């Protein structure tokens, strides 16, 4: 127990105001040229994972456990407004010289703040700051999780944030015949190009430069579809709200081999799906439920702990039955 607390204390102490988050580099983290990449102090598993993000800095990260418009969410009917791509303006220049590509520890990120990408949404002019990748997807596509999700983070001069989310699915490139029949089901050249350099930033805190990036492929794809609009939050500490989300209906495709290379560097970096918009934060709800006096009924098939008053013999028989059923040891 003591070690858990001291670990938490160390984590809390190491959090700085210039937290790397979903909008890193947007405004809080203007890095001096030549300085190293700052590794994020939050994480995705255990005691620095999303259940305890608020504890990393109770002032700064309070919304992670109390906010009622938190992201990501399950994108089901009623949670978003569908808008046509013709209702927005999106222009991102190509990057022939390549862009900085960084491993923040929690994410791999392509820095685009000098490129001048523009997104005009509901009359507001946002500039592209960076894009990064989550594995698996953070938003749930009508009850289905996708292999990855790309987040393109834009901001206004007044530091308002808009994010375009694009799901990434896999495509099997082994069959030339299939490619012939389905010419559109080919991997995204942009993603294949970016991730061809992912091995160069396998270590957190390192950075490289991508090969030339042709952004028009992505822009054309997004413009061919629609956007699922809602107002949510950053999906990383400090979980700030009023983030304008546009989750694209069009998906990017990635080859299996490239996906595996990216996955092995990114690891696991998806926040769990949050509650419905406007409803009580799931963590606040969970705290109330955990403190409730009424015991929660455990379904019969759940391999629950033996009841406190069961005899030792019953507990052993129960464990043996479970081991047999699962074919594995419970120890
Ligand atoms: C929490 O965040 C605030 C605001 O950024 C900062 O002033 C404070 O030092 C942080 N506390 C810890 C323990 O890091
Ligand atoms: C958005 O900003 C760009 C570049 O500063 C400018 O050319 C464009 O006219 C602006 N659009 C709107 C709708 O303000
Ligand atoms: C998604 O899940 C919800 C809740 O379980 C269910 O009501 C809904 O019918 C599901 N939608 C689809 C398309 O499967
Ligand atoms: C276990 O405790 C419950 C509630 O106290 C009681 O109803 C039940 O009979 C007990 N079972 C055994 C095996 O002692
Ligand atoms: Zn993100």
C-alpha cells in the first residue's frame, strides 16, 4: 500500500503546468528549438491511468472525474449532429520537406504548427497544430471499436480547440486480385508514409522527420464524407471541455504490417468511453456506487471470490472447477 501511495506522490510531484496532452504544442507547450521532446507524465494503465488522472493534479485535472461532457464517447444516434463536409472548410498544404515526428511516451505526434492548415467550422477559423494516433480507437463507431484513431488538433488565436477524429481500419493487401476488384480498398499513402518512420522514434522522448507528406489525399477523403459533430473534451489530462469534435464518417486504411509496426511503438493509449453527454461523470457515479451500503449482486457465471463465510474446502473445490473450465491456473 505504502509503495502505491509513494508512487502516486512522485507522479503528482512530477506533473508540470506544461502538461503534454491531446492538444500538446497547441499553446501550453511552446518548446524552444533544439530542446528534447517532453515525455507525458500521465499514462493509460495502473495508478497513472485514466481512473486516477485527477489524482495526478487534483486542481488541474479535476474535470477528468467530474466533467459531464467528456470524450471519447460511443458515437451512437443522439450523441452527435451529422454535418456535410461542404459545411466546413478544410485546407492543409502538402509538406514536401517532411514534418517533425515525436514520441511523447503516451503518443506519437506529427507537429504541423508551421504548415498553416486551416479548418473553418461554424464560422470560426482554426489552425492545425499537430496530429497524433490512438491505439485502439478512442471513439466507438456505433458500438464498434476500430484498430486506431487519428486526432487532428486545431486551435484559434483565443486558444479554442477543434479536433477532427478519423478512424483507421486495416486492409489486407495480400491479394492482388482483390485490389483489382476493390481499387479503393488500398492503404492510405499518407499513413504508410508517416509510419514508415515510426521505428526511428521507438524510444519515448525521441523525434525524427517524416518523409514528404501529401496531405491532399487525406483532405479529399474527408471532404467526400460527413462529420459527426459534438462538443466534448480533451481525451487526456487536463480533460478540458468545450472541445469541438468532428469525427469523420470516412475511414483511413492501413496495411497489417504497418499497423503492427505502429502498434508496437504506440502500445495502448485509449481513454475508456465516457458517459452520455450531459450526464453524470462515470467516475463520480462509480465512487457513489462503491460507497453504497447495498451489496451488488454478482451474476452466477462470474468467477467471483469465494464468499467470506465459505469453508476452505468449498473454496478449494470452487477453484479446481474454475481451473478445469478455463484450462489455466488462477494463481
Ligand atoms: C497542479 O497544476 C497547477 C496549475 O497548473 C500548478 O500550479 C500546480 O503546481 C500543480 N500541482 C502539482 C502537484 O503538480
Ligand atoms: C481564416 O484564416 C485564413 C488565414 O489567416 C484567412 O485567409 C481566411 O480568410 C480566414 N477565414 C475566415 C472565415 O476567417
Ligand atoms: C448499440 O448499443 C446500444 C446499447 O447496448 C443498443 O441499444 C443499440 O441498439 C446498439 N446499436 C447497434 C447499431 O447495434
Ligand atoms: C453465509 O452468510 C450468509 C449471510 O450472513 C448466510 O445467509 C449463509 O447461510 C451463510 N452460508 C454459510 C455456508 O455459512
Ligand atoms: Zn488524441
